[in-house]
C-alpha cells in the first residue's frame, strides 16, 4: 500500500522559511512524478510545485522564485523549500504522487503551514 507522509509544517512569520518533507513508501519512488499542492478552506486545491521522475520542475507564478521542490530518490523523499513566505501562503500542504506506468495517484494527509503577518 502506498503511503505519503508529510512533515515540516508549522507557524512562521512573514518573510521566513520552512521546508516540507514527504516520505513515500509502498511504491518504487523513481517511477513516480511528485508534486505539492495546497488548500485553503472553502477553496479548491491548487498546485504549488511539480517534479518529474527525471527531475524537471515546474511552479506557478504565485510561488516561482520563492519555493523549490526537490527529490532524494535514495531516501524516497520529496521536499518543498519555501522562502520569503507570505500570509497568503497559509494553507494545508499536500504531497501528491502519480505512478508513471499505472497512472495511479496518491495523496498524503497534509501538513498545516501558517504564516503570520
């Protein structure tokens, strides 16, 4: 059974930094494209960053230049380094994986990030 476990969320002041981690198990990690999403109550879940099996990354304009996604295939872990955080970055952050062969998608349980002004 595939499991994604996020960690690293918390409370930080505006301008600060946090690093989120997502540890994957139950899957061959290198077969998965990984991503981070975030969601605010009452709003749709939005994409924050993606990283392919080959390490290619992509970001929406809202976080480009501030967030960096990376992966450590030896540790089956994907990271999200968040710098210059803003109050509008406050959300529950979710780890996502898509298996390249089967197309199956999995989600973590989410980790809360709160940025105070």
